[in-house]
């Protein structure tokens, strides 16, 4: 099956996607990774996306759809199972994705990581990333072995511009306006499974495994 994972910024979408990828062999398609790859390559759409990201705003649907479509074209989506992390983010993106997946004839499940806003602020403001390898750390929950240095390549860690306090608040406001309606959208289709992302990580993962097992058996 293919999966979509939804949740506030900092809810743990990337972390849980990595877990699912390693355990179930799905391809991880993250809009964040797609954006950063295009930015690094100097792609015109990627550079435009960076302007919105730096301002704490969602990248417009037109740009996002084109970048995601280009990434999907690199896969044989009829035979490859994947998890979409950070996409769709709006109802219009969901419509676009529905059309894209219409011919695949493969089941899809939507995992929604529900979390308190204050927990999100605490997580994101403590997040650091290595620009060399892309590994993400959290100073409170998963710090590097050496202060402010990546465990893999010893590069200095940085705080992304969209993880600073003022930008986080903007991101949360935009999420509630643009993305929260997706919960109802997928719930009405009977595709949504809600997970309490405030719980310890082992409990979050146990719930994910339970839902995936139920869906597989169903």
C-alpha cells in the first residue's frame, strides 16, 4: 500500500516515516527533502520555494505539485510503495494527488499524528540539522554525541530558519488554515487513522504497526 503521513510541523512525520521505511521497505517522499534537493541544485522552482520557506509560509500549490510530480516521475509508482511526508498540505494538493494516483489501483492509508502545539514549539526550537548529510538532531530529545557537531561527518549543526520561534508560530497558523481540513477530507473517505503523537515514541510506533497490520489484513 501507499501511505500519507499528516501532522503539525514537528509532530514527528519525518521520524516515523524513517521507521516505516526501514521496517516495511517503502520509499520516503518528503516535500522537505524534495525542496532542499532542488534548492541545492539551483533549480528555479526550488529557489522560489526557499523564499516561502524562509518566511515560514507554505510553498504555493502550483510549485509544490510540479516538484512532487517530477519526483514521482522518477519512480514506477504502479509497482513502488511509498510514503508521502508533508504532501498533500492543502485540499487542492489532495485533489491533484487523487488524480495522480487514480490509475494505480492500490490502497492508501493516511496516518495523522495529533499533537499539542506547545510540544511542537519545544521540539522545533530545539531542532538542529547537518547541512552536509541532512541528519536531524534535537538538543533535548536526541542530541549529537559532541555538542553542536554531526555524529556522522563532524560538521557544525545549524538551526533552520523555519525552526526559529517567530517562524514556528507562523507555520502553526498556516497549518491550521491550510492543512487541518485534510484531516476531515480523508476521514470522510474512511482512510484516516489518528495517532497520539504526544506519547512516547515506542507507543506511537506500536500504534502505527497496529494500523498497518489491520489495513493489511483488511
